[in-house]
C-alpha cells in the first residue's frame, strides 16, 4: 500500500501562552486563562485599557512576576519550547527573550552610549562586534548618536525610550517584548520608534510582543492583535481584520483607524 502523505506540520510558535492565570500576593487575580500565540517574525500587539493585565502578561513572559510577589497559578508559557516559569530572567535574555519595561528605564547617570553598552555586557562579544552593534543602533536612531555623550537622565522622554530599546537591541534579541513604548511621547516620536521597530522586523526578522494602550499605532504596525479586558483575552485576530472592522474598533477602543 502506498504511504499516506504526511500533512505539513504547523510551525511551532516562538512564544506560546496557554490558559495562563496569574495572581499577586496569593490573592489578587490579574489574568484569567489568557492564551496567545506568536510566530517567529511576527509583531503581536497586546491591547487593553489601564489595569487590563497587559504588563502582568509581559512580566509573566519574562518570568518577572516573582519579583512583584506574583506567580502563574495555572497554564504555561513556552518560549522556543522552554517553560519560562522554570527559567531565570537572565537565562531568558541569553536565549534571546529581552524585555523593555514600562517607563523607559535608563541608568540616568550614565551617558546614552554607556547605557547602550550595558545591553551588550551579558554577551561575550568582541569590541569590534559591540562597535558594529552600536553603529547599527545609531543608524536606527540617529538622535542617539548626537546625544551619545549626554547623561541619559538629561535627555528627552523620546530619547530615553530609544535608549532603552537600543540597550535591549544590544543583547541581540530574537523576541523583543515592549511595555507601552508610546507612553507619554509625542505622536511623531511614536511613529519614528514604531517605524524603526517595523524596519527591524522586516529586515532582520525580529519578533515583537508589544503592549499598548495606543490602539491606533499598534493596529498600524502589528500583524496580530490580542485584546485584554480585566485579565481576559476577549479578542484575537489579524491587525488587518481589525483595521477593517470599525464596529470592533469603536466597541473595544472607542475610536477607529482607517483600514
Ligand atoms: P497599565 O497600562 O496601567 O500598566 P495593564 O493592562 O498593564 O495596565 P496590569 O498592570 O497588568 O495592567 O494590572 C492588572 C491587574 O493587576 C490590575 O488590577 C492591577 O491593579 C493588578 N496589579 C498589577 N501589579 C500588581 C502588583 N505588583 N501587586 C498587586 N496587584 C497588581
């Protein structure tokens, strides 16, 4: 009997969040069975209002919940097949899962360039490699080159966000996780930052998971979208589908963006 052709295997997601429940201080339930799947090369936006559970999801992904007296109580998160809850945040960074926390954390008393270089410290890179990576960051964000000798604490909000992202890029991520990069920034700066992230995604295949309250900008740049509401994933789909559905946008985001 001729062998049956085997159906093609579905590609393994880079990040799989399966029915995750997360709790703070053993009492405050922040996530109720959240699921999400991100394929390599995708930009996935996690949308939702204040307190919806976006930051909790991202911290769970990087195994940072225990630092905040939080934990995953059900479900699991796999990054490249690895259970993140059993892997230290530092080991996850070495595996290419790198997070830029909410609030553009920079070392205020270090210069912009010193901040960027701290991102390369965990790698055993040669000076030539570090210089090459620095130049790559400066080509993405030329303002950082102009400001490289200034203390990060003296630079603008947009420059600090670019520095925080640049530092994360210095550790050569496969999956970059960003928590509300647009927060408090002028629209032109937000477009610049998202434009450069999209460029990295398209030119180098960088995968991105980004939490945003700014649904308009996220829908413009993302491939897929998951909407959270009080710790529940209430909607998931391609950004293109959602861009074409004014009803969904006004229901969930209170505004619409052009398809
Ligand atoms: P925001 O945009 O305000 O950051 P979010 O969508 O990221 O909102 P989370 O910060 O994940 O939401 O919050 C989800 C829920 O968990 C909220 O009810 C919040 O009060 C609670 N929460 C968040 N962090 C903690 C913490 N460290 N301890 C206790 N509860 C927390």
